[in-house]
């Protein structure tokens, strides 16, 4: 059971470093403390973030933060071979899930994050060449050595997860899910996670609502606007509350570095949308009534 191992909202670190706000060490430390003070204790990483640099930035800040390791949870992902300055040997973006690479990559993440263990290691994306038995060998070794507590996947379909879980326990699947990208409600992925007691996490939980100006997003803004006063909430809080109402107990990975938005995000966990309001928001996204 992993459902209570992580905070209700997870801090995504992808934009903390070179791929975003380029925060300095002091800002990293301040943001970590702000998250923890607002009950956001889980930090989501991937080895590739910031062209393989953000983990080390976080780790250097963490080492000087006075934060107790036992009070936070660290997630990282491995497998994507990214084309960038730090790995010039990569000629094409690809995936490596060999036993040796998974172990080496995890050990690099531990070194970079200045920690002895990861609370959760995820395979970042499915590979057509993934060998589930070889992955399981690596995960068994990492668990036996105490280097990871739990193992999961990211962006895997139900069948890809089943293939892997025949050989090693898969406790989490981190998927894209939002009001504007909710196919997981219809293609069986969330059903599969509920059936198998797998913890869903979702990246890009606000979807395209604030990124794009389309007929869909205009309908959504209009509908959310009708509910702001009723729930004494912001639009982004209602979008998170919409996700949080799903019975699969989805944990949103929030990528903002804005402290107010982080505070608002955790406050969204206290909003319970009424049934018809939840469906009215869905209908606004779809542009038609449910079947």
C-alpha cells in the first residue's frame, strides 16, 4: 500500500533549474522549506531534468537546508537517454533499461541528491525493447541494497504495466492527466490502477487551460468562473479539485515555482466539488454532454 506514503500534492522540480527558472541555491532552499511548511513533502525528479543537472542542484541545496531526510520523500526517474551537452555520446534520443544502466543511473541520482535512498524510482517512459525480467533483476538488487524503497513507472499503459508487474511489484504509475487530457479515465489506465492498488500520480495537472486560448479553454474558463465564488477558490484550485475527486486517489505533480500557487495547490485538497459541478466542468472541457 503506497497511497499515504506521499504528500497529497507533489512538487515537480523540472522547472527549478536550467529547464525553467534557473533558481540559485538559496532559492532552492527557500522553495523546499515553503513546500514542507505547506504539507508538500514529496519532490519529483528525473535524471534528465536540466540536461542532467537539476538533481545535483537540488542535492547541493538540500545538504545545506537543515531539512530532515525522514520528513521528505524523493522520487526520481531513469531510462531516457537525452541528447544534450552533458551526454554528447547520445546521438539519438532513446531509452536504456538494461540492468547495469538502471543501477548506475539510480546510484548517480543518489549521489546528486545527496541521499542514501530514493523513496520511489520510476521508469520514465516505456521502451519497445524493455525486458521485464532484466528490469526486475535491477530493482531487486536496488531494493536489497536499500537504495530504493518502492518502484513504479511513468507513462505506461495498462498492458505495459502488467508485463512488468509479472516480474516485480509496480506501486505507482505517473501519467499525464488533467481536465484537458483525461483519456486515462476512458482507456482503462485508471481502472487498471484501481484494480491493482497502484498509486496514480499525474503530471501537467492544469493541462492546457492556461497555456492555450481555444474554444475548449474558453468554455472551461467560463464554467470555472461560475464556480469561483461558490467554492471561494481560484481556477487552478478548481482544476486540481476536479482531479482530486476521482476515486483513484490521483496525486497531482505541480511544477510551479511560485510560492502562492504552491500554497493554493495544497489548499485545493480541502475542496470537495459537488457531483454536478464536477460533471459541468467535464462537459465544458468536452464541449458536449456525457453519453
